[in-house]
C-alpha cells in the first residue's frame, strides 16, 4: 500500500494561483500520478496526470491554466493552478497508480479543498 499526503489547498480569489503537492510514501512501481477533483453534486473528474516517462494529460477545462510536475526524487507530484475560476472550486484528490507485476492498483489521498471566491 502507498500512503499519499496532500497539501496546498485553500481559499483564493478569481484569477489567483495555488500549488497543490502530493507526496507518496514510497516510489516502487509508481506508474502514473494524477490529480482529480470533485465538486458538490458532481462526479469525480480527472484534472491532470503525468506518467513516469513525463507524458501529461489535462482536462480541457484546465488546459493552459494548470500544469502538473513530478519530482521523482521526492516521490512528489505538484499541480500548479493559475488563473483560477470559481468553477475550479472542488475537493482535489491525488491518485497514484502502482504497477508491480503481476499486480496493479491505485491509491488515493484524503483530498484538499480548493475554493475560488471573491
């Protein structure tokens, strides 16, 4: 099992920036690290993901505003969020996919609240 520790959420005004951080308790088998979010009444959705070879994926709604980075030496994934909008308000969850043949599983963080409001 991999434990994930998230930080960086909070309250920010529209147009502002936040950086989320997620650190995994170990690195063995990490295949993909990602951020999801869930707003009240909505399903959880993928925000951004990065694989071990550096390939990134973004939701259309955040392209050009958010950037995902990985610090492999620290088992950490960062989500830089710029030009934040009220519709970005949600609980953000870190997710890690672990592949240790023949098993594959994923772990979730506890979630961190991001609120964009004036």
